[in-house]
C-alpha cells in the first residue's frame, strides 16, 4: 500500500511540475493586439523576472488638424499608464537638431563643390513658375542655392499642406505634453539615423523630391494621391487603407527612380525597423509599461517592426 501511495505521490508531483512548466512556456509568449479605434498596438509580454510587461506603439502621422482631437480613450489610457516614453528621437536629440543641421549645411555646401561638382546648382532644374513662387515665398532664397536641394526642400516642408500642420500632429502634441510634465523621453533612433534620411540621395533624387514638394504646394489639384488621402486613411484607423495609400503614392512619385527609391526605403524604414524589432524585447525585459510614438509606416506592411519581431521569434 505504501509503495502505491509513493507511486501516486510521485506521479502527482511529476504532473504538477509538467503543468507548471507548461504554464511557464505559455506565459513566455509575446502577443500583439491592434486597437480598432486608433492606430495603436499593444504588445503583451514578460520581463526578465517573468512578470507581465507591456509596450504600446502609437503609429502617428506627422501632419494633422483638429479632427485628430480629442484623442481616443485607448490612447489616453495607454499614455497615462506608461512609466517610460520613446519617440523616434529623444528629447535631448530633438533639442540638438538645429545645431546638427547647421553642421550639415556646411557639409552640403562642400558637397556642392565636390560630390556634385558636375551638377548645375539651383535654380537650374527648376521651372520659371517654380522660381517665381520661391522668390515670392522664401526669404533669402538665393542663399539656399549654395546648398544641395534637400536644404530648400526642408524649408518648403514647413509650409504645411492642405490645411495640415506638424504642430497639430501627435508627435508634436505628445512632446509638448511630456515637456509640460517634465517627463524625459528617449529615442528609438539615434540622431544620425534621422539626419541620414534628411540629406539622402543623389542630386537627381534630391531635386526630384524638391520639385515634388513644390508641385504639392503650388498645384495640389494635379496630385493623384496627396497628403489629404493619407490623412483620411489614417483617421479611419485602418492599417490596410493607410498602407494602400502609401504604396500608391510612392509608386507614382518615384516611378522614374525605382532603384534609388528602393535603397531609400531600405535606409529610411527597413533598417530602422529591424533595429526597433530588437529594441522592443529589451523594453519588455525592463518591465512595466512603455509608450512608443512614431510614424505609422514603421508599424504596418511586410517590413514593419512587428514583422521583423516575428522573424526574430520574439513575437507570436
């Protein structure tokens, strides 16, 4: 009888350990949830001690209007529950952007005489109407002719488009909220990652981007897919709609520069998404709740941060 009891006890003990281990394995899964009423994702996982941890990812759009507010309750809850915050850049890097861009201007002027010495500088390549518009709207225009086209393109990008403005986008709104609360926010990127995007490309590629920006501002009625289409898709909270508009827009805009555009996307999105895919598990390991806000393009499509996490085996 004692032998049987011992056998029963050992069997129960083995089953108990097996059940605990099974539960433990199950608990280690990291899962993704998309909120239906926002471009917001929640990643539920576990920290290095095995305790539940969460990372929220808010896909933002950089230019917006009043229709974006008040933001959905799910974003408000996610934002207020976080113990740490990450943007594309840290607050420290955001504050040093102006200084770094000034350094880039010097390099751009040098590049004009070295890397692009065989190219005819601006306003060569611009139409008479484009030059007239620039002369009317850009102070000190001739100074920008001493640099590569990307410099003037940045200036024009600040004009706003179709009634949408950067200061009304979620990125700006969140940074202001955090600054007001004196909460430090960190960066998913280092500053150089973003600077490399700003001045990317051959002379032809940069000039193409500049002329496209001018067309969007001067003759928005001629654009088949514009920022308003993207914004309306974003307001629907449907990631497939946003992705479809983005793809169509890029295919039309860069039809003649496919090879260089492919390289641009690799640097601007794919390479950064791969880095972020490794960063998010580190944030989960730290425990608690993390709130990330970044352009929604980083979280949708076949090369999204989440897809790279799945390839790495860190996301179900």
